[in-house]
C-alpha cells in the first residue's frame, strides 16, 4: 500500500513515512493509493480487536509484522471499561446509540489515540528514534493524546488548546498530568487558531530541522483508519442489511472514517453530518459556499470550529483525486477565507452526505427529552446527533454516535435537566491535582520558541 497527498496525487509514500509526518510537505493530507475491500462474512463472530486487525492490516501490512500488529491492537484496548469496547444501545425502534466513551479519557478520541500511542512506542523502540508530538485540540483530542503518550521517554508532547474555551474537565484532564514529557499551551484564541499554528509549524523548516514533528490530530491518516473500525463493529452487532450513521462533526475526521468504511464495503445507506451553531460543514455542503464565520462558543465546545481540516480529503475524492484543482481551491480558501465549491463536485458530496445544524437550545432540549423519555443521559456533542435521530423514521437502522461521557460537560447537563451527571471515579481524581500549562498569545513564533526551549 502506497500513499499520495491531496495536493500531489503523484506522491508514492510508504506507511511508515506518512505515519510520523502526519501532514505532507506540500501541505496536503495523506490518503491510500487504493481502497481495500473487506469481506463482512469473515468478520462475523470476531472480537473488537480482531475486527480492528482486519480493517487496519491492509493499510500497513508491508511495514508492521502481523503478529506485532495484533499485539499492538490488544494492548490498545485492554483497559477499556466495557466488554464490547464500543457497545450499541437500542433506544427505540430502528434507533441506536454507539457508545464511544469507554476509554481512559471517556471520549471517542481514545479509540484511535490508544492505538496510535502503542503503535508509535513499538516503532520508536525498533528505530531507536525520538519524536515530538504536536497537536491542537478543541477538548477531547488533547486529553486522549496526553493519556496515550504520557511517560514515554522517546516522545515529547505539545498540545495547544484555546484558553478558556474547553470545559473544566477537558482542561484538567490535560493539565493535571504529572509526567514531564507533557506540555500544555493555552492559546489566547479559538481552536482554528491553534490548528493554524500547528499546520504552520509542520511546514516550518527551522523547527523541522531541529526535531521530528509528528501530528496526532485527525489529519493523521492512522487516526482515520482506527476510527473506521467501530463503524464495522456497530454494524456487526446489529445484524441488519443496511445502516444509517449520524455523526456529530467538527473537523470532519469521524464522518470521513464512516465514508472510508463505505469504500471498504460496509453497506451504509445514509451518512448524516451534524454540526452545532458553528455550521460551516452544513452550509458548505448545502450551498457550495465554504466561508469562515466567527467561531461561536456553544455547549458542545469540541465542535466549535470553522475550518474542518479533513474536509479536504472529501473534496479531493469528489474531484476524482485532482490535486491541481485542490491546490487552487485551498490556496484561494486560505487567502480569502471563502471559496465556492464547483457544482459537479458539490453534487457528488451531496450524494454522499445529509447535513444538519443544531442550536444550543435544541441541544439542551434533546438532552432533557432523551433523559425523560428513555432514561438516557447524553453529553451535548452526542445530543446534536440525537436531535436528528429523534426525527428519523425509517425501516433502516439508524445509529447515532455518542462522543463523550456526560460527566465531562456537567454545566450543560445541569442546564438541561437541573441536576449534575454521575461522575466516574477516575474523573473525580483530577479535581484534587495541581494544573500546569503555559498561556501564550496567538502567535506561531511564540509557540515555536517555547517548543524549541523544551525539546
């Protein structure tokens, strides 16, 4: 399996080369040269770990021995808190919730980052190499990455989060980690500012010459493919002919993982993208006008995004992998903060995705309704999807993704049902620990100098 870039379709890179880089030198995102297909019959009766091996193996088979890959996968999921790893809960007729909060940080990001952390450790031990992990987070990616990489001697971790724009639990999960290889930068700006700085540092020649920067955001291909696993897994639990998925989305990574599952042969009928009031994906796909507006603070902070990095992968696929077109489009978008998606490409995207936007008041109302009607308590990100799930009445099974444990967003829960959610013991511990973070202005050079001082 070889990999190309969305901005250079002639590129031919190995899996190991793209794994540690995350972002291509041309600024593009990596994609496989072809889509392998999976036999659903061969997945029947397998465990989550065995399904993960079947999905991931075709993408890395030339670079990691089969027995080692199985060990890495088993290590990644051995401490998850549910025997099914990612259970599907039946809410109503043809309405299901895929719960993705049984990892160590109680959010869906654990499913990819625990695997990524173990894969990195395995490969770095083999190569006797050190790397610097750099990521931006709107909340959950940071804590999941920190948990996956803490205490690893060959990895320094730098996570940027928007100062005062994540929940207290999300922040404390990052800032109370005691291991000395973990560094938190609180940026005086929004998530898009953090993400922009990370992207700029990945193409900065000076910092690249002094350290090996590695991406852990969903721009890293292995995160996309690790998330693809639970779409197959949820389908296998239901034993239905076809399924619809409803996916709360900010950076487009999770929904693109569902699209990858369809490329690989999963019989998906419909894909529903749900945004909060920061609705650039909904607007772009409905109208073709991709325009950045001011980021609004909402009850679902992990979705408070106006630049969805992974959408570039779908634009590339929908243009028949035309990297010349994509270079022009993304240059124009970067320069003008808006661009019009050509009609033929827009129609292709619209044929793949249904899009929705859910307001803050609808989020609170949905949390309350599902709690009262089904005794089901959801976090506010999950609630954006449940809002759409409640409106769908089809003969096809509808699976909505539960992104995080409700205890991570107690303010939203209290505002919705007038009581706080139960808090798992592991989350209670973080309130007794001292926090450590560096607050920085929204400037690339400041972040860069602080990284160089610490590596």
